């Protein structure tokens, strides 16, 4: 009889210790980590792009691009969104592209894709997608892409092609990450509140002095 009782007591003690050990709010640790997390500097810019595309046909590119970059010494990350127009002079083809790409690291490749629409200005057209891999450095973006298009077969467009683009930034802004911005706004609110309280105290002191004719 003693052995089962001892086993029950031992098991009860173990459960009590376990409950005590794990009865901790997980958000407390998270909040501590968040408070100690380093601030992240973000860069946002947008501008124009010009480029030259070469495959079976040659086309000129003109468009708009926006960047979102997380600044880091070791592992920066950048996302880009692009919309551009292409014109094939020899075949009189007009194409529109809209897509996104991303790059992680300093010398790594860029990966992305585009939605494509091509028109020969005479009623024939093609549409589809175009995955792309590239390399970006100092404003230049070298891309290798492949058009996967459906539509009129008589319309001859580039299938596998390369293009080189240059990016002209128009607007460039630096901001902190959301958590840091929230902390800054909270500090600013606290400062403004203290200023208001000090101003009210001065007004009250001035009012008392006037009443006492001091």
C-alpha cells in the first residue's frame, strides 16, 4: 500500500513543480526581447528606369520603380516593384510589364517575376508571365528572363532574353521600423504631456500671484 501512495505523492510533486515552472506568461519574454531588439533603419525610394532588351528582337524599356530596403551591415534586404513599357522598333510591338523582385544580401542575385501584355497595334496580342533572375549593382540591373505567353501565335516576341536597366531615384526617404517609430511617438507624447502639465502649473502660479497681488 505504501508504494502506490509514494508514487502518487511523487507524481503530484512533479506536476506541481512543472506547473510552477511553466506558469509563466510567454508574452513577458517576448516583450523583453522586443525591448532589447535593435532598431532597424528602413529606406524607401522611387524613380524612373530606362533599359535595353535583347533577344530574338531588340526593344527599349521605359518605366517606374519603387524600392523598400532594410538597412543592415551584414544582410540587407531590398524589395522592388516595377511597371514599364517596352517598344520593339523593328516589329512595332508594344509591351507592358508589372512585377516585383527581391534581393537578400549584398552581392546575391535578384529573383522576381512579371505580368506581361504584348500588342502589335493591329489587333493581335499575347499575355502571360515572365520569371526573371538578375544581378543589381550601383543602379544597374542586369536581368535574364523567359516569357511564358499565350495568345496569337503569329505575333513573334522574345522568349528567352536579357535586359539591362538603369534606375534614377527621384525621392529617397529613411525611416525606422514600426516598433521604433511607435516608441518614438510614445516618447514624444510623454514629452508633450509633460510640457502641457508644466504650462498649466505656470498658469496656476501666475493666477495665484495675481489674486494675492504679489
